[in-house]
C-alpha cells in the first residue's frame, strides 16, 4: 500500500503525554492509515474510508 503523501495526525482522544496515542492519515482518496505514534516506522493498519467511518461510529457508541 502506497501511503506517500499521507498526512498523519494524532487522535483527538489521545491521552496527553502518556504515549498511548495513535495517528491517523485520512487525506488519501482510497485508504485510511492508522499507526502507533511511538513507532512511526512500524506497521500501519489500513482501512477503506467506509470501513473506517463504521469503526469510528462504533467507537463513539461504546
């Protein structure tokens, strides 16, 4: 998966400076990337935009 041009940002729900953060790149047309902010060179989970939106909506409810 080519994530060239991804603009990463921390979740608004990240907990301050505890280090327990994820970063999301949702500026690409066909993919949303999610990674651990402590391991930026590590693995990236990828989702289609509709699947990512489903996840976000589910998380808001729980």
